[in-house]
């Protein structure tokens, strides 16, 4: 499915609607250039999963964990990683087994880390405020 959002709030709302349908173990691989709305989408995912707190980009920490919602949300930022091996070094497999949802920004930097059952969420800037967001794959239709 392809969606057009016209502002950050709409991108967050789309993330919330997407996350409300996810089950434990789901992985959302996010693709797109800097500033295209990936973190806003994950903020919405957290809200859709019932997390009441602040959501920020984990660029320097690599992963932020958000608990307190219906499922834990593990928010990864692969911008600074050189490949999937580094992702496994930080415990990727452990996160997959913790019964939460993984949202992975900059998934293009870790090819080979996914098993083929992830949701691919692709972001494209249309204008300063508009985004085209395409959701594909996953274990079931979203």
C-alpha cells in the first residue's frame, strides 16, 4: 500500500495505524533518505502501541527501548553501522526473541539482516512537508 502524508502529524498517524495491527516479533525495516519521516513514523508506532512517553532518534545509541505499551518497541538506527555483522554484534537476535516489535531506520545499511518476513516501509520526500510512504511485505497483509 502507498500513502501520501502532508505533514508530520499525518506521518505519525499513519505509523500509529500501522503499529496497532502488529504482533509480537514483527519487524518494520524503514528505508529512506535523511529527513524523510522515518522517526516521525516510529513516534506514531509507539503511540499506536500505547507508549505514552517521548520517542527520539537512536542515532548515537543505536537502539532505544520503549516499554509500557501493549508490546515493547525496539527502535534501531543503523545510520552509523557498516553492515549486518555490526547489528548482530549489538544483540539483534536477542531483540528479535524478546516478544516486541523492532523498527529499524536505515535498513539499507544492514542488508542480509532480515529473514524475508519483515515489513518494508519506504519513504520518499515529495516536498518539504509531503511524503510518499509505501508499506510492503510482512507475515500478513497490513
